[in-house]
C-alpha cells in the first residue's frame, strides 16, 4: 500500500526556507513549535527532564525487573517450553493492569487450531490523558516479542544464559536482555514514569506483544490482516457529513504510527533509526538416493553418492572468490540481479556520514572473519542494499564427533537469498529453481532432485522524511545530544511489512540496543546505560508524536496527490504535508 507521509502534518528535518516556493503559494504554515490546539500546549509544556531523572533513579529497579523476565525461559523453538512463553506474557499483562491499562487481554493465536502449543497474543491499550477529541489524539502501536532464542551454558556462554549477570564494564548478560525483552518491556516503564510523575500520556498507546517471533511468528500475519479491517464510512443525515463507524473495525485500524524496537544500532555508542531491511527467500534442495544408508567400504565406488552430487550443485550457486568482485556479483543465478536498484549519488553520500569503521568492525564484531570488501562503503552496501546467497548447512550428512563411514541415502542442502527492494519471492523462486534444475541436468546425477522455497519475504524500505521518523529523530537528538544515524539492515523483520501492507501506515524501527549486543549469540547483553536510555527515548518519542499537526493518518483515507493535483492552486500546503487532500 502507498506510504501516507503526505497526509501527516510535519516539519521536515531541513528548514522550510530551503524548500521550493511558488508565486501562488500561501505563507508558509506555522512551525510545530508555534501551533497550539486545545490543551496540546499543556502537553508540550510538560517537563521531560524530570522523566529523565526519574528513569536514571530507577535504573536498579529496571534491572531487577529485567532479571525476572530473563529468568522465564520462553524459548519458542523448544516446544516443551512454550508454557513459559505464556508465563512471560502473563507477567507483562499483570504489569499493564497494575499501571492502569484501559485494556490488557489475550487473543488466541489464529493458528491455535493447527498447533495447540502456540501461545496467545497480548493486546494492551493505555488511554491518552488529554481533553482533545478522539479524532485529534494520535494512536501509537509498539510491537515487541517476549520469546527468545535457545541458549545453554555449554553452547559457549560465560554465565548461565537465563540468569541476568551484571559485569564490571556495565553489561547485562542474559538471553533476551537485548532481543527483545529489555526494549519491549521499556514501554511499560515509560507509562509507569508518567503515572508516578503525574505527567499526561500525550498519545493513545497500544502494545502488541507476541511469543513466537523467534520461530516464524506463527499466526501473527493472520492476526494483523484480521485486525487491520478499517472502519466503515457512514453518512450522517443530521450533520450532512460522512463519519467513520469503528464498531466492526479491527484493533489495529485506528493506529496512526507503528514503532518497533527489535534491532540494533550500526555503532556501539551512536543511536540510529532504521529505514530499510532486506527480505529473505529460504531454500531447501533435496537429493534422494538409495532406500537406506550404505557402508562406504562395502558399497563405495559401485554406486552414485547423493551427498557428492549435492555438494557439486551447491558449489554451482556462486563463483569462486578468486574471480574477485563483491559478493552479489559472484552469484551465478541468471537474472537474479536484474531488479536490484542502481546506487545513486544521493545514496552513496549517506554512507560517508555514518559512525562506522570497517577495521573496528572486522576486529570486534566479526572477529576472525575475512572481509570480502575493505572499505566502509562497500562493506555496508554488501550488508544492506545488495542481495546475498549464503549456504547454511546439509541435513542428513554425518556431523557428530568421531568417524562414521556412511553414504547417506537422502540429503538436503539449506541456503538463503537476502532480497532487496524490487526483488520478489515468486521471481526469485522461479529463477533459482530453473537454474538448479539446469545445473542438475548438466551434472548428470542419477538421482531425483527437489527444489523448494521454504519461506520468502520481501525487503522493506521506509521514508526518513516521514513524520514518524522526524518525531523519532527529534527524540533521539534530545536524549543523546546528537542526531541519529539513518541506517538499513541486512536482516529481516517480517512484521514491519505485515503492518505496513495491512494498514497503510508508516512503520518506524527505533532500536535501543548497541551493535555488539550479540542478539542470538552467546553472551547476549544489553548495556546498563541503555536500560534508562530506552525509557527516555521511547517516552520522548511519544511526546514528539503528539506535536505533529494535520489530520490523523488512520482517519484520513485520501489517496496521495497526483502530479496533476500538485500543479493546481491551493495544493502547496498539502504538498508540504500540513493539510489533507480532503480539506482542500
């Protein structure tokens, strides 16, 4: 669906004086700081410095709560542990109720009928504390997940992974500390700060918590699609106007801005806003041979070997490093790179200002790895904006310690392609399947080949000039004293696409975790300083959202203007984002 940035009132990050003018243009609309609507002035006058002090004073309390949360072993990949996910969700629900939530309820997972172990979704709503009418108060929905990746001490952890351990250098080590329990639960502490300080919550805040993110978010896309059903327009004869009937509308239908804190900064100290993610297409290639495994000494040499054929096939996916070039340039699947957008001068210039050092990255983040590219720009482009093809493993082959002389009867190779904007999973699947089948024929294997795409999701890119991002940028700048880097990421967060596509609203990625937090890895940590910084930034973001002017995006269903519209007199204000098409 189309991005609705043009519908929302906002001041761009650059000054209005730098924007183009027109002889027919009316005076520039007042800045956000000059506008006063209803009791909005009272909300803006709230002193956020006391919120910051409050958060700092409660640092040990926040850590104590995080210790409780980390101790709940809600690993979604461990089916037998899924009751622990429910326990974690109940823990969060109890806190929401204690903080006076207008709503805190469980919703059955839409796929519960297919898998009885799936935990419910938790929906929480905190009412805005303002006298403004409903259609003037914005709704923010924050998504977070409370399940975690598997972890055992003998995986290489220095401490017990489900016992939060504070180190002398200010790290809070524990599974889920950074991904995503710490950031996700910080929204509750933002509300608590407002309650304790008698501050008005400036927006309507919804929290959507799930417990299956680390296992594919089973049931979440179905929930999002169902709860994004919009309100129905009704004609009011008495008032001679069209109003919106929310009676049968979905829970997400009145959300104006989505925000997710489930990723990391590019740097260790410099915060960022993330505006792009790569998608993924995950493949399994299966080779089926004899009816059973065979002894390599007794039968070896007399039969074709499935594993040998599979290795030849996987090796054909990319050229050898000796040929040079960047990673994506060595992918051999014909046509796969045809839809990759070219690098523009404007995009290239963005890389020069980012807080990133390739040598430090090699030394500290990917220790021991040999880099494919030696410059900041090429390394970040390889991570963010170009496709990759990575081989992950072979199922069915012997991999235990010791020596087993076996010819496996059936083997499957696993690999994935990270997709970038303009690439689609359907086209990627078709191109990969066609290429592998042609290579299989040329190989001359005597066995059957099956190629299947296990799952696929598109890339996601947002607009950094969108009001949602402008508000977040201002919040980060206030808390950290410097503007955030604007970054993309190589990984995938499918819920960003699901929310944007289903509702048409903007989705913001507002991370509160450092680049070296080690999500999914051994010794995952959250820096102690970010425990309080998260509360500060997320709280300030809500106040910056409340300063936006113009109609609420969720209530305005106008299509963005066409080039013809923008050429008409009177559309200048709309083009600047301060008024809606329906008002003109």
